[in-house]
């Protein structure tokens, strides 16, 4: 029987076409020397398929379980969301993985150990113990950098020594696929994608400072389905994700209980206030779930009591009503506590906003004080304005003196010259208008003459036609009967 993992890979991975399966399931390790391109294609196909399958929750082998997701009240008529809790960021390489990948036709993938060796060598997969104890493995490497002390960890030194010893005794590389080692590998691609999505979700919509604070429980609840809506990250996944976000990405501060995302204008150091806020948020979430569960229980007990009454089972009905009353009492207590917690959280959020406002006002006061210091106060401004007025007055005085030193012009001559220019301009306009009027009159006379000539010719033609008609009539009337031609007998 084919496993769900193999079904997913064969269905969704283009590289696992039927004609490619013989090559993918064979021992293609020798192709690293004889056919490097084919070797690289096979390794990349397996690595990509396992990464994507893990992202969908198909590769976990640590005993997964089904967990209830977010719920809604019974009034809405919806049911809790059930999600499978599996590994998405960690891949366990053992016998069960080989069984899941076993094909009825081609058997088990022989070169899977080679795939993982290449992935570890390229840092696309990292052994879980190495990742937890070694910092800087996922940081971008520049051309010139100091040696990271983590690289010289005992595990790395021993691994390097073992590889060198193996190369000295047996040879640099074996021609056959290595045996699959039982280990847990961190899937770097999935880890980085999950971190990107978590940071975007937490900080992407201008959250308040309180929204950036989580307890571990609330963080797990909020980001459980960050990679896939149908499955949730495992506890081991969250350990790796939080380590990456805090140590390698520097996006959060994490002390084992409280998580705080970094904001633009504030460091991510966790304070006692942050821990208290995270605890209140967690308690509010817990109380909300309890209220929802009690509402569902009350609805169920009400239905049980009605069913018992319909069946005339008075004892069961009384028991259901009694349990319903107790549940209603507990619900009221939980609801009152929840209201108090929400009020406290609202006041804390309001106070945090006031702190930000006061800090901005204080910073603004410092800016204004610095600007006033540069100005020198109101008296200095008055002195500057008075000096400016004096200088402007001096400019006016200099202008007056320069005007007096210029030539004396008779204003009457200016008026006469202006009047002559106006008269000349007026006469030119009148002459132009007269020429235009004359041309228009000439055009009208021409049109009138043409019209009269046409009318005269039309009347002459009518008179000629009339005279011709009268002549014909007179000739016909003077003709005798004998003059008419005889009709043939």
C-alpha cells in the first residue's frame, strides 16, 4: 500500500514523472563523476520534494496527533477546527521514512543517504543538534570575515576529522551511496519561510506595542498553522523557529516564556512589564476558551433536557437541568473574570499609548528648546527685525538719491508724445476698419448683380416659352377640318 507521503510526491512533484522514477530510485551516486548534471538534478528533485512534503505535514514520524484549533461559540453553529500536529521544519531520517518512500514497482530510494549528505554539505539541511549549539550557520557569508567560533565547535571538529580520516583510509569519496543515518535535520528553506510569514503577520499591520508581546502559549496558538492551514507546527518546530527568530534573525527577544517582536523605535529586551502583559493576554485567551466551552456545554445540556422531557424521562431531565444550572453559574463567574481581565488589558493598552504620547511630546519639547536656543529668544528676534527695517530704509534712501541724480524730464512732453501715439494708433485702426467695410460692400454688390442677372434671364426664358405656346395654339385653332389629315378607311 502506497503511503500518503509517496502519494503526495508523485501527485504534486513534476520531477517525479513515471519515466524519471527509475533514475530517482536507483543509486545515482557514481553519476557525481560520470554525469554531474544528472546527479545534481536527482539530488535537487529529492530535496525539493521532501521540503514541500514536510511543509504540508506528510513527513513526520514522531507520533503525530490531532489537535483542536480555534473554536467559536455554540451560538454560531460552527464546530472546532481539527488540525494534525506534525513536524514541518524538521525531517527525521530513519527506517520509517524509507518505508514511506518505498514504491511498489521500484522499491526504496537507494541514494537517499547521498541526498542528505549533499544537503548537509550545502547547509540546506542542518543536523538538529548542530543547529541548536552552533550560531551563525544561516548568516550570509561575505568574502572577508572573521572565523565564527561556533564553526570550531567540538561536533564540527570531530565531523571534519572523521571525513578526513575516511578520505585518507578509503578514498576521498565512495562510489556507492552511503548508508542512511538516523538523524533529525532542520529544513532551512521551510524554517526561513515560516519565520518570514510569522514576522509579517506580527508586524505587518502597524500593531501596538502590546500586540508585539506573546507568551509561548499564545505564540503557539497564533502561529501554529503559519505554513499550512490543515496542519500545525509541532513543539519541536516551535523550538527551532523561536531559536532562529531570536538568535539568527534577531527579530524577537525570547527568554523561554515571553516573546517580544522588535519594533522600529524600541529594542526587544524583555522587561517585567512585558512578562505581565504576556501573562494577561494568555489568561484572557484561556478564559475565552472556557467561556466558549461552557456555552457549548449549556447548549448540549439544554438539548438533553428537552429530549428527556420528550421521552417522558423526568429523572434525566432534572439531572440535565441541574447540571445546566451549575454550568450557567460557572459561566457567569468566568464571564465576570474575563470582563475584568479585558478591562485591565484595555487600561494597560491605554496607558501604553499615553506613555508613547508623553515621550513624543517630551522629544518635541527638546526639539523646540533647541530651535529656540538657536534663535536666541524673542528679544534677539526683535533686534534682528529692527536692524532689518533700518537696512531697508537705507535702501529706500539710496534709491531716492539716485533718482534725484538722473535727467529732468518734462511731464508735458511725455503726455503729448503719448497722445500722438494714441492718435496714430486710432487712425490706423479706423483706416483698417474702413478697408474691411469697403471690401464687404463690394462683395455684397457683386452678389446682388449676379442675382439680378439670373432673375432677368429666368424671366426672358419664361416670356419666350409663353410666346411659343401662344403661337402654337393660334395655328391649331385656325386649321379647318379639311386641312386635317384623313383617317384611313
